[in-house]
C-alpha cells in the first residue's frame, strides 16, 4: 500500500499496526456512550474480523485491532446497521468526549451528553489545520479534563452574596477551596470571581441562604493539549448560560483556528503566536457574548 492510500484509510479511522497487513479500526463513540445493541455488534465484529478483542482508548473510544486490510470495508458494513460508525484521524475535529452530566451524576451542573451530541453533529470530521479535540465536563470536578482539550467546556455555578439573610458565620469562606470569599471592613462579603472555580460549595454550605446561585452554565477553555508537549488551556469569556451560547462560542473558536492556524500546528501553539486575547476578542466580536 502506498502512503497516499494509507493516508486516506487513516482519515477514516483505520490505523496501520506494527504487524504488517493488520489495522486497528477506531470507532465513532460520542461521549463514551454505547447501547447494548451497539456493544453486541462491536463484540461480534471483533470476533468476526479481528481476534476477539477491543481496545478502550484514553478518549472514551473503542478500537478493534488486528483487522486485515481486505476486511476493512466489510467491517464498516457489518457495524452500520447498529449505528456504529468509524472514527476519524488526521487534521479534523475528533469525536467529542463527555461525562454523564446532570441527568446521571449528582454533581452535574449541565447536560454534558446533550452538548456533546450537538457539538459532534456540528463539527465531527470537519477539516481544521491540525487535530482538534472537544471535551465536556459537567462540573468543576472536571472528569473530562476541559483544560486538556483544544476546546473544553466545564459546568459552572457562579455565587452571589445577599446581605439580608446572611449571619456572617463565615462558613462560605471556610469551605471555599480557592479562598475567593473575603470579609470587607464594612462587614460585607466579597466574592472574587477571578478566583472562583464555580464549584458551588459556598452555596450548598450556607446555613442562612445568604450565599445564593447567581447563574449556572458553561465555561469555555481553549488551547489545551496533552501528548509530547502538554499545555493547559485557558479560560475565555464569562459564564455561557445556554447550550446555544456554548455552541456559538465553540464555532467561533474553530473559525479562529481555521483563519490563523498553520498546517500541523496544534491550536495551543497557534494561540501562543496570536495571543489568547486575540482569540477572546474575536469570539466576542463574532458572537456578542
């Protein structure tokens, strides 16, 4: 097989193995969710076309290794009725990852699978200068490591202090993990939103109702990556209060990458050249957020 032919296969999620003539086939699994019909189809495909085993990837994906080149097309056709497609590689938007979100997890603030499905439908497989990963964490526990994605979303609760019911007991300041809450000389409380990580612990712990929820929603992190040169993405914009706002922001981030990224340059490296401020200004201009 020449390199041009292999590149086409790789774009379709079929990766050459060390053992000649064999491929590991990456499947398209959004947010790590598979129903039992799909699991049975993957099980049967691994038995029929591989060696009866699968590999679970670090990004919630599934790969079927040890597939012969002449079986690749048949494997795709076999899986198709179950709704399981193949993944993508190369300079494209990869499968979107997500936690279980607020419908399952007691800590969840946002519906992570819902946003992941919407983002995957809109962006999956679309061309970009280099691979681009999107991950959605439903809360600040950050199981999907938002800062390690090119575009990462994290569920967020922003607190608001109200003097009336507050007894100045100090519990909110004591439980705050970043010491974002302080008492001013006039006896009022201040919340430093730059330090706040949106956990909501101060609200849950408040015995009087003086610390309340101002808003909840989505925080966007841009430019993260791991691998050979890990880099944590940075937070941009304020709290996005709807799924539509989050989608608009991610769309604008991708447009910025397409406009300023160089071939084979990860988004974080692009931002090191342009500055994160340039990205944030552009996203605000485009979205009005």
